[in-house]
């Protein structure tokens, strides 16, 4: 299904998909302060997002990777399949270095972290609405290096690990213990330990100390949060 082209001079219509109502409202208020942008709806999960895209015909969809009842990855993939010309901009708390490449492979056109300067969200919306890719300079460089020689360690991990393993890997890099990760992701401690073992095997890490060191380095964190 192709999306109709936006008329010249018309405001860019944006649908916000995030599982936190206060976050959605804050994003909407900020976006609507800009004369060329206009929000057309909010959704908290995949089902509602798909329904609103069909009803509201947005020019851009802003998607968080953590949604109610599902992953944002699933929504990105479905939107890209149904509306291949619809730009998707990821806005997430998850590290860009861990999730940007996978998001783009599934169909997103850009990635902005919630900890970034708010101006990057506006810049990203305008950029993807014009059919361009929007990433940080660092991630752009990493992807270019990988395209040239296929040896970029910081992006190859996204190819090796599953989406859930990446989530666990990121939380390990943030200093979280297995029981904290289990509570955060809504899974059992045993499942977390299985994911940790799979990560060590796939990344050829000998023990938990090497796993933690690699996760911290990959997430770009110099110290534990709060230390």
C-alpha cells in the first residue's frame, strides 16, 4: 500500500507511538510548537498504531522500541511491509549504537535517543519526511565503515544477537544484575541467564567479567550509572 504524497507547504503530519501517556503528550506538545509539523494521533501499542496509520494517514510515524504488549521492532517491520514509503523515526531510550542498524534493516529511516537534544527530534522528523536517513554522525560513520570493509565491531554485534539478547546486553552494560533485568523485561531470571550464556557464546566471551566489560564498552558507558 503506497502513501499519498504530501502537498507542498502542508504541515508534516506525525503519529506518535509510545507506551507512556505522559511521554506521548510531552512529545506532541513539543512537536506542535513548530509551524511545519503537526501531530495527528497517539498510540500505545502495535494494534492501535496500525489502525491509526490507516485512519490518519500520517507523513511520519515516531516509534519507541518498547511498546505495550510487543516490541517496536515488530511494528516497524509491519509498517514497512504495508506502507513501504512511510518514513519511520525511532525515538527510544535504548542505545543508538545497539539498535539503530537493526531498526534500519527492518524499515526505519532514522534513530533519535530520548536523551538527545530535543532539537534532534525535529531535525530527524524533517529529514526522514524528505526521504533521507537520519542518524548521529558516529553511527553514520560506523555504518559506512562496515559497508566498506565489513569489519566494524560496533555494528557487527547487531547482526549476531537477537533483539532480546540486545536488550539484555544493553542492560548488562548499564550495570544491571540478572534479577533486575528479569524484572525490567518481564521475564524469568532463568531466561535472562540463558540469554547471557548465548551472548557469551556468540561473542566468544569466556566469562561474565568479559561480558560485562564488552557490554559497557559497546554501550559507550565509561562508568556504572550513579557511580
